[in-house]
């Protein structure tokens, strides 16, 4: 029987389901094989030579390489020693080349979803001379992180750890990191708690002498000793007052501490979140992060200030009551503990279900808040496209999912709570029965049994309370886990351990053999560029050519995966991020304004700026005139994300914000794309003066805005294809010239369309006159 590689089975099965006519090989993985020939690996490619979606299959056997492609005859190549497979990728497109000593023999294209299988296929091809192990089972890898997947599992433990790993109760112990600064207050609170708990146990103890020395003798005809009664009652009253004072003090002290721990937790989490790279935020939803920092920390605060306090009090109460019971009568005390093992077993059984249940609830609640975080900021788009009903349905669906998950958990919890109460009632019944038996045999007095019952009522009450705290403990553990998932995440753009000083910046930037990948997709490769201090560089190229990625790397929002970017000859990774970015002025393609006044938004990068400096920056960005037309001028409030201002006005405020910090490096990513032609001309006049002596990198699709750049850098597929001034590149008639001509033709076509729109009206009027 022929052995077939596991990957071959999957790929071939997929190809047999396709609609392409890839020949016999594509339809049947065993067809076309010679007797005794074994398939070692298989790869399904999903693009043809014209980059259209189409299914083809490559198969590697122990004798040759076979290819079946739609509309073409099957091809094959013997496995000679000089035969090589070269795998590469760029911009979401994978390439697999078959070459030998004389050059390329074949080329296959595929989307990046097949990149992992292509890597396996290439590995199998490189090991073609090795003997194939019998029934070799190649481990499954995660498509995202390339980690080995566990057996019988489709989820990657690395990628899914944050979402699917049940929280452990022990994660709550990590909160001690935030409680350590308040050790003194915690110790004081514990001592107060110990005293308050001891005071509450005085009353049941005094019931024994009241029953045995006062009430029972009175029923037998003896006179009541009023002094003795007053002493016992005074003891009960004093114990109640002391318990109240100590209870109030310990609750107040520990509540203050728990609130401060939660506040420190929120602050630390947010500070850490701000220090993470943009890559982290790209994989997270805003609503989920808001839920973690807001709801989860509130839940932890409530747990620390109320439930943890009650739990510790319950533990102290149980320990003290157990000691008193065994001191009073050991046999009756043992009868009291009969239901305890059953309650402990139920708590252990339910805790595991609650642990996973509350983690699911947290994730589902994150979905609900994410719908709100998406819809409310984008309400203008929702209303513009009349999608209110659709967004309401999204929220209703998420809310319904939240309800289903909660109902499933409540089903378990509703059964657990009455069961614990039933066991405690059973324990009380056992104590009554055994206590009557001991009284009948004159081993204890009625007062002793009465005190026992009073203590047992508190004992079982505390036991029931401790069982109920399982729920809130697991909720707090779930929230703490989601918080520590953020705190444990390390930024992909780390700070240097020994940062270099950055006193005076000249602005020279060197890109030396840099490469960058988004996951499995190569965006920039082998890029070299030298930018002189004070030089203005214009980045041009088609969408997806890598212009914005290069700017992100220069700003160090991401770190290069290969090579280095240097500022004045020093690698950027040696500078502290805050020191370096303080010298960069950035104007984004989509301007973002915060809720606040116009002046506050302009001074965001320099909060200490004077009003004169703010006005000067606004004048330079040609924003001063429209700001004065607002009701309160520079003190006018702008809504969230700049609501109430036009796109051009928001962009000019964003430009003023960048100019106010007087950066040595100015980066504009489509800075004038949101303004009209007249406004663009005004901004360009202002920028002509501002770029002097300042290193400027500008991205623009309107090539006319970059004619005054010292050099234009033309990019294509992550590589620099041309560099030079505008006139020189036009004269070369290369890539830049083609972009220029294409844009000129598009402008002419738009003007012609405008004439065509007007022409019918003119012709109709002329015809009417005729």
C-alpha cells in the first residue's frame, strides 16, 4: 500500500472539491502515479498566472515533482540534484519558483493563506533525498505564530491563551504587588477584624451561665440574683458596643485600602497599555480594553473591600467557634462538623464550572461593550447609511448571547446555594438530636446545648456565606486574569536598557537594509535611503507600496525586522521613545481631535505653550481665520473626534498641533488630502517657510503637491525604484513619469466629465431657441 503524506491528503481532498478543471491529478491524488511511487507532500495553489482565483495542485513524490493547473496539461520534473524551490512573498502574494542551473522552470502564485503549506512543501522538497519515515505524522502548526498545536486540538495555546484559558483563583495573590505599599493599614485592619470577631463571640458564651445559673434555678423556685443578671446583661451590651466600634473601624480602614489598590491597579494598567506598541492595539477591540480597565477593576475593588473582607471574617469566625466548641464539648463539636466534608466537595465541584463560566461571561460582555464602542463614535456613518436597525440588531444579538451565557451559569449556581443550605439544616438537626441524647445522660447542661446552638447558628451561617463567596471569588479571579493579561504583555518596541543621549538633533535619517513584515506578509525588503538634515523628501507610489509603513518605522511605531534606521548615525533603538518622538511632528491622513477646546487640541504636544505660540501655529497652518469665526474662538469646544468641524478644518488644526512643537523632523502622511484646492494652496505657502532647515517627509497622492520636494522617492511593492527631483524623474520617463501621466489623464477626464454634465442643458436651450 502506498504511503501518502498527511498534508497531501488534506490538500488533495480540498482540490477534489474544487470546481477547476485541473486534470486528472487535481481530481484524484492517486491518478497519474507510477507503480510504487509515493506522494511525500502536496500543495494547493489558488491563483493562476493572471492573478485570478483558480485551483491548482503541486505534488512531490519520491521520484518527481508533478503540477496540475486549470486549463493546462499536467507537467512533471524529475528530482535532479540542481533542482531548487524558491519561496518568497510580498504584499499578500506568495511566489514559488522552480529553478535549476539554467534558470527558472516554473512559477506558481498563491495567497498568503497557503503560505504555511508552501513552507511545509518547500521543507519536504529540500529533504527529498531523505527516506520517508513510515506513517510520519507532521505536527500541525498555528497559522499565526507557527507554534506546534497540541494533539486533538484546533486552537493554538499561544494565540488563544488570553481568551480561552480558565482563570486560576491563585491569580488573586498577584494583587499583593499592589497591596504591598499599604501593609501597615492592612495589619491594622486585620487586628481590628480580629477584635471585632472575638467580641461577637462573647454573647453566645454568656448564654450558658444565664441559662444554668439564672433561668433554670428560677424555674426550680430559686430567687433571681439581680446583680448577677445585671453583670451578664452588661457583658452582652458591652460586647455589642465593642463589636460595633471595631467593626466600623476595620470596615472603614480596609475599604480605603481596597479602593486605593484598585485605583493603583487602574493607573498601572493604563500606563502599561499606553506603553505597548501599535501592533497590540491592532488585535484588540476598544470596548474590550475599556471593559478591562473599567469594569474589571471595579469588580476587583468590590471584592477586596467587601467580599474578601467578609471571607477573612468568616474564616476567623469559624476558627474561633471551632476552638470554643471543642473546648466546651468535643463530642458535640464533632457532630457539628458532619456536613462540612460534603459542603467542601460541592464547593470544589462547582468552582471549576464557575471558573470557566465567568471567563466566558467576561468575553461576551466585552462583545457587548465593543458594539457600543464601535457604534457611538461612528454614529454619523450609521445615520448616513440608515443602519440604525442593523446596529440595534447587532447589540440585541450580543446582549442575547450575554443572557444565554449568564443563564447557563445561573442554572449551576441556583442548584448549589439551596444544596448548601440543606446540608447546614441537616447539620443543625444532628446537633439537636445528639445534644438531647447528651442531656438525657447528664453529660451536658441545657445551657451548654443552648450556647452550642447559638454558636452553631453562626458557624453554619458563616459556612453558607463562605460557600456563596465562591461566585464572587471566581468573578474577581476572572477580572484579575484579564488585567494581568495586559500587564504581562511586553511591547514589541522595547525601551533600551542604556539609552543614548539625544540633546541636539540635526535630522539626518539613514535607512540601512531595512525589512519589515506584518505577520507572514513582507511589506518592505532590502530598502536603503539616506535623508540629509533639512532635506524635504516626497514619498510617492501606488497604494500598498509601503509608504505609510516606512513612515511608521521612522516614527518607531514598529521596529524593523531587518536592518536598522539611524538618526544622525545612531540606531533609533538606542533612544528612549519619548526623547526621540519629542523631535517628530506628525500630521496623519485622518486627523484626530480630542474632546476639548481648540487651544487645548493645538497645544496637545506642548501643554505649557502660551496663547501667542498657539495663535502663531494656527496662523502658520492657515487656521486662525476660521477659528476666530467660531463662537468662543480658541476657547470653542470641539466634540469628540472633532465633531462640528469640517475635514479641512480638523486637518489644519492637526497641522498646527504638529507645528507648535517645532520639530526637527516633520512627517506628513497625506496631510492635505482632506482640504480643498484653495486651502491646499494656502497651506503649501505656509509649509514652504516651515520646511526650511527641517527634515521633512511627505506622502501625497496628488503629485503636484510634492514638486518642491528636494527629492522624490518612488516606491513599489516595498522597494525603492526611483529617487530624484521631479524634473529629473519626468525626463527619465520611468515609474514616476507613469504615475504623473496617469494622474494627469485622470484630472483631464474629470474636467471632461464636468463639461459633459453641463453640455445637455446648453444644447437643450439652443434647440429651444431654434
